[in-house]
C-alpha cells in the first residue's frame, strides 16, 4: 500500500494544525454496559482524519484548583467529526464561554477508571478541554479496488466507524468485523429490524449501516453473532472468498492481542494491514517519550528502532511492528 499522502502527513505533523479547545457536551449516551458515546461541540477545529486522536482533560477545576478527576490528559480516538452551522447549544456549566457550535466530535469511552468515570458523569452543557487533533491518520485505499476490511474489538471501534464514513465518501466499499466479549459489551447500536447473522455481514449495527457498511459480529461467549474471537471469524470469512479480497487493505483497532492476531492473519494471506495502536500517552505530542513502539528499520544497527505512538502513529503498517 502507498504511504500516507503528503497532505495528510502535513496536516498531522504541522504544529499549527493542532490546539487546545474548550468544548461543550452535546450528549453523553449509554450505548451498552460501561460504554458511552460522548458528543462534544466546539466553535473551530482543525482538519482531521480517521485514526487521529485527542487528549482530553478529564477533570474539574475551580478557583481553588483541581477538584477531582485525572491529573493528566487521557487519549481517545475520534469516532466521528461533523462540521455544521451553529445549533444553539446552551452555555457550558463548567469552564468555558457560550458560543454557537460549528464542529461536533464523537468520543466512545468505557467507564472503568478515574478519567473515564469522570467522562461518564458529564451532562449536556458541561465544558471539556481537549488537545488535538494528534497523530497520523489511516492511509486511504484507491477507489475501484476490493472492499476495505475493518476489524475492531470493543473500545477500538471508534476510529473504524469514522473510517467507514470516510471510505463511503471516497467511493470505497467496506465490510466490518466487530468483536466483543459478550453482547452486552458490544458498543454499537443494533437495529432490531435487521438480523445479526453469524455467517454473513448485515446492516444490523447503525453506526456502520449509516455508511452502508455491513457488519459481522463475533462474541467470545456466542451471545450475539458468530461464536468465537473476531480474528478467527475474520480469517474464516476471508478464506472462503479469497479471490474477492485479493489485494484488499485491512484496518484494525482494539486490544493489542487481537490486533496482533489480525496482523498474522493478513501476513499469511499477503494482505496489507494497518494497525491503530494504543499506548499510555501523557502528552500526545512526543515530549514525554512514554509511548514507544518497536518498529522494524533496516537502517538501524539492530534492525529496529523505537518510534512514538503519539506522533509517528498511532497508525502503523502491521508488517513494521515488532509485537511484544
């Protein structure tokens, strides 16, 4: 696959293309057990692409200083971005000034820690401070080729949801494979009128159906869709349709063990695979050097070198990643 276009690299790497923004909560909906879709509104936001992320300040401040939440920002993939005219959102009740909205961002989060539990407590009108957009985006396949294949697990689905929309706009068909431990932990909205089949993708999940992308769901316990791990379900589906998917590009995001398995499936079948990795990121801009990834590099003395997930990634070619 060709590398990222020069204009995308420029967008991601130019310092002036990111900033700190005071956003306002539009909605914070419970999707399934422990999972929420947070929609934030902001007056202006730089050009961004699927695969990029924001760093969210998950805390309250007052005149007395910190009053609860997380001390450092938390990274979250952008799960959707819409640019529109002002919509009359009420002024924030936490920090920030009232203004009409022109950009909305979707953030999917799972309330399991201090920062995400703080996010789960947010209500419409609350203010949230974000830094972004950060990182490198997914490279886009050329139109006219085989369908793109999106493989996600759990909280790794947001960048793939946005990617599905972007692929549709580019005229590239796609199929999604979405995994979760059980049906009640699948962070997607199911359409009760459409069957969720164990053997064929259907338009049963509204987040992907809106982009015309069918989904094959896999659950570890068999409570929804196919019974099994999503890399295995994905591999079986592709093997039964080898000619159709020859030369396809695979995009994956989710638990690292899942992505490693997907990368191996792609290696054995000579499929290009782009992985969106996750690391602990204190700054998101390469300053703290805390989010290293071992990447193959033939010019390095040992054949590999460290790269930073926040600035060199989070999207990497799976063939370059040295999995721990």
